[in-house]
C-alpha cells in the first residue's frame, strides 16, 4: 500500500501543482509524519518534490515535471498495474483513474482480469468497516462492545492495527488496552464501535497469522457423512471429500470441537451425520433434544 500511496501522491501533485502536508495526510488517511517520510522517499528516487515554509508554502513539483517511465522497469510496471487492479474493491473510482494514467504513461493496455468487493449486504457491517479503516490509517483508538466466545459482552478500548480476512471471516488485529496484549477480534462479534480522539504509535507486524499460531485449540479427528444434495456446500467447506457406496459424501478431518463446531454442524440440519467419535454424536443429540424442548413448550 505504501508504493501505491506514493504514486497517488505524485499524480495528485501533477494534477494540482502544490499542496500541504495536512491536506495529503487527510486525503491518504495517514499521519503528517508519514507524509514527510514519503516525500523523502520520493526525493531519493529522483522525483523533484520540494517543500517551502511560511505563508504560501507547501509541497510542490516543478510545473514541467513529467514522470520518466524509464525509472521503473518493465517487470515493475506490470506488477504495479496488476496490484492496482487487485485493489479495485478498496477504492474503485480512485484506482480506475490512476490505472488509466499509468497505462497511458507506460503505454500498456491493462487487462480487466479481476473484480473484488469487500463489502456485504448489511449496511451496518459496511459502517463498521469504514470506522475501522479510518482508525487504522489515522492511528486512533476505538471503543468496542465485543461478545466473546463465552457469550459474554464487554466494552474494550483497543488500538486497531490491521484488518485480516481468513477462512471467509473478517478479523480485527488490535492491541487491547484492558488485557495489555494483542488480540484478534471477529468483526461479526463487534456489536458497537466508537472512534476516539486518542491516538497511538504502535505499528502492525508485517504478518500476523503465522502458520503455527493460526489454531492453538486441541483438535479431534471427526468423520462426517453428508447427503449428496449438499455437494455444493461440502466442496465449498472441505478439501478432501470421498464418496460412499450409498452416495453420501464422507469427510475425515481434525477439528477444534467447540460451540462454533456444533453450530456449523447444526447449520446442515438433518443432512449430516457424525459417524465418529461417539461422544460428539452424544453431545449433538443433547443439543437437538434441547432444541426440541424449546419448540415443544
């Protein structure tokens, strides 16, 4: 994203002629200090960005400046155009305009190969996404009301660092001021959020989800049998699928057996059977009996 922002800054200056650090910081949702660091990077790359102090001062590019495409290799040009297309879901209008400009300068025809939309059908979720995005870019704390796995709701003051998409779910990686430690918060469990004025200096790591840290819960080998008419869901959720003689689809995998696991099984209704182990079958029967008692009263 940093390289993408640098190109946006150059073209913003080329279009406007001059600007100020606060204006750039607001436009790109970063700190003023980050803007000055970006200017140093551009200058070191040979782009003649300069600043002046006092009344009428600001950040400038020479009026006759033209980006020299020879500064960027053929491979880098292709990588940049491809990356911008992959970011189309983040800033559709801004990216398309930038793609046209870069394609013209590099004398390349961009290929319309991917379409991404990070939003969903719920406008409340979109509002939360925008609050978190603003908080991360501006390094502002937020207050959230979070429902934990134990179904206990609590108010948390956190420093949001990164949004993560993993296994069809969005997570917020943040520093929890209450726990004084880093936490992953599932976005679906954030019931309320409030953007605060307090800022922080903490930075996100390059990679949050290290392979050995993705799942720390104990796993149990489970064998499931699904009705053949559920093939579309089975192949969406499982990698290794076998077909039994009776046509049912068999899955044998290790799972962390918790409330989420049972909720997942119950979402298939009567079209899934737990073949083993027996204790999971018994637990599932108990949950079904509990449901029956609710609807029979």
